[in-house]
């Protein structure tokens, strides 16, 4: 049976997180020039970049979980309407991220203008997206072309969109492309020795850069994998393989959880700081995997411990603290230890996802698309 007090507490945290996300603005410290010389805003809610894209995915999942609540739908719909009115940015891996939430919103509303933008983006991505060896998507971003590089972030920013839109539009070739990307990235980024994932791989030198087993990158995998399984119908052989890859990763993750429920930004480096966004991603992935029958009760228990730690990091304004800023590829481990702390859209979103999944224990029912 549901526990009204616990459910009410969860909902209060979720409302605060939405308020914290939509109020985010940058203070000029992290302006980064794009390839065209304009300043990139990776913090403010209304900008179009990957942090906002991940943030919108959290909003969209909460919107669905609340039965397509009108107020949340208005926030999402207005965001995309403003973006379309301004004009969409140049396409790269990071600017693809907002297309995932757009797809979930479009599935319900069938907004014609948004649907046309999504379809055009998917078509251009398939034809124009830069590729590495093995036809992986090269991790190009708004201010840099990362020649020959695969990053685990790409799966969350690009492959989930292709899977979701391919399923929603009955375009099997897009789902198969998403499958291919997960297989290629697993081949080059999953560490056979530990089961964890490296941040990146370069075909120019054929190495994994600093061999960093970076927490948020691993969280993109844990959270992204369970979403992939729900966003699209996968080939049985591909899904079976990816389930085993996920189990291998989680078996390595669980012993690295700290006593207070967190994970460190370098998972196996005790000198690196505990980090909230990765912890939230792991909480979500572990709880959802247990619910889907992929993992045992121990996964759910670890996820709940992590969720408690995430909730403790949410301040009175609904802003998630302890979130590391956007992290470029590091050539040494100190690079990761030195990433500054900054509230971000993805920090808000991953906390929202974790709370949505935690709330399912209290009969928060999802409405099918």
C-alpha cells in the first residue's frame, strides 16, 4: 500500500527540483565560445545545449509519470516553442540532446511544427553526423570537433533520441542505429578488467586517454541503458548482450558506493570528491533495473541509499548541490579531480529521474505514450 506521507515528501522534492531547474541562470563564469564565436550558455534553462536537453528529459519523464500534468506540459511545450521561434542551433552531439524530450512530448501532443523539426534533425544526423571508425558517432560539440573520438556521453545525447524517435515514428533504421552505437561504444569503452566504462576512446593513437573511470560517464550508461530498453523494442540478441554489459558494470559499481550512499567523480579514486549528478544517475538506473527484473533486490537497495544522499543535496530553493560542471575529455586523472562544482540542468534532471523512479514504490503511475 502507498504511504501518503512518503509520497507527499517525494512530490514536494520534485516540485522544488522543477522550480530549481526552470530558474537556473548563468553568471558569466562559464561562457564558452562556440565554433561561430558566440558565447555558449550551458547553465540557463532557456538555452539549447546538452545540459538543458538532459534537464528537459527529466521534466518529460516527470510529466508522463504525473499523467501528462498540464502545467508541466506547458513548461515543456513553451520551451520548445521559444526555441523554434529563435531557430535551432547547428547540429552536433551535444545539441542533439534536447531532441529526446522533444520526442516524448511529440508522442503525446503530435505538435506538427515540433514533429517536423525532430524528423529533419534525425534525417540530418544519420546523413551528416561525423563518424569514427566502426561508424561510431564522433563526439563533436559546439566549440570543438573531436576527431576520431568516442565518448560515453554520446549514447545519452544521441543514441537514446534515435531509439525513441525510431520507435515513435516506426522507423526501424533509427532504432538499429541506436543499437549499433551502444555496441560500438561498449566495444571501445567498457573496461574488460573492471566492468566499469572509460570516459573515451580515440582512434588517433588507439587509447582510452587517461583511462578515467569517470562517474557521470558511467551514470550515462547505467541510466541510459535501462531507458534504452523501454524507449524501443531492441533485437533480442542486442538486448541480451547489453543486459550482460550492464550487469557487469553494476557488479563493479556496488562495492564503490561510499558509506553515505554517494559515488566519487573518479569511481575508483578515493582522492576524488563525491559527486551528486552521477549518484542520482546510478540511483535511477539501479532502481529501474531492479523494477524491470534485470537486477536483484540489492540493486534497488543501493539505489535507495543513493536516492537518500541525493535528496540531502537538494537545497531550500530546489537546486541540487555537489554537481560537477561539464567535463571535457581528460588526458590525466587530475583533470577530473579539478572539475568545479556548479548547479546545472543535468544535475536537476538526474535528481528528478531518481525521485520519479523512487516514487514508483508509492504508486506513482506512468501513463503510456
